[in-house]
């Protein structure tokens, strides 16, 4: 029996595309639905294959450089403003 790592080593780009499509659609090419276990294993295989074969920006889950939106905007702190500065 092949180990998970051995199986990943044998994934071709075509097999990878088939796994990815199965996860996206939730079913195999022949129409059978993926079980939760199959979906989990397919995702693990995809991520492992991508880590070895694709640049980071093309991998599943890549979100690029992110900045915290709350730190990029300077919103007034209304909780501690002077009552004379607020409109009622």
C-alpha cells in the first residue's frame, strides 16, 4: 500500500485537475457524490501537490498580502468624544 506521500509523488497535473474539479463540484466525473472523507483527502492531496508544484500565489487559499482594514482607516472614536462635538 502506498503511503500518502508516495501517492502525492505520483499525482500528475491531470489527476490534480480532476481532484480539484471533484472538490469544486462535490462529485466525481461519473456523477457520484464525494463523501466527506473523500473531500477531505482530495483537499489534502491538492494542497500537498500545490505546495510542491505551484508558486505560492497560485495555491488553494492564497489571499495575497492583507492589511487590517481597521488600521488602515482612521475612524473617529465616538465613544470618547466631547458631547458638544456630537450632533443629537
